[in-house]
């Protein structure tokens, strides 16, 4: 059994990420946390995101069977986080809270803070139609 990643999966990841990115992106607390959180905490937040994405994908999407599909498993985690990050960036850009050109560090920090819940929403929605 091979689990691939197609347009349907991408749309599910986008919708899941959007569902959690929108309410959090409107939060001034998230914006300020993105400005003030130290880089070590941001790294920990990123690692926690990737760990929980991997754990959920392993148990739910792949049902604990990745032995011969490790590249597909890693790709699915990476693409889920990447798409969630793009969705978060677009939402923050629309809200004028993603200062990529004027303050790229703050933009990156906000992206990491809000991508954590958004990526979890992404992988959860992506898992809905898996057997």
C-alpha cells in the first residue's frame, strides 16, 4: 500500500491550516509573542511542531507502518508544515502583520508561532479520508 500526496491532499492540508491559522492570526497575543519570543524558544516550538506532526502522521495517516515508506513519511511531514507555513504567511500578509521586507526576523518568528497550531490542523484534516 503506497500513500501518495496529490492535489486533494494539498487542498485538505490548506483547509486544515487555514482553519486554525485564521483565528490565531487575528490575535494580538500571537503577534506580540512572535516579536518577543527568544530564538531558542522558537526553535523548540518548531521542533515540537515537527515532532507532533510526525507522531500524528505515523499513527493516523500511516497507521504505524512506515518501514518501507520512510521517504514518503518524511515528505508528508515536510509538505504539511511547508503548506501550513505558506497559508499562515498569506493570512498574516493579508492582515498587514507579516513584515517580511521591513522586519524579516519578526515575520519569521510570527510564522513559526502561528504555524505550530496551523500545521496540526493541516495534518488532522489531511488524515480524515485515510483508511
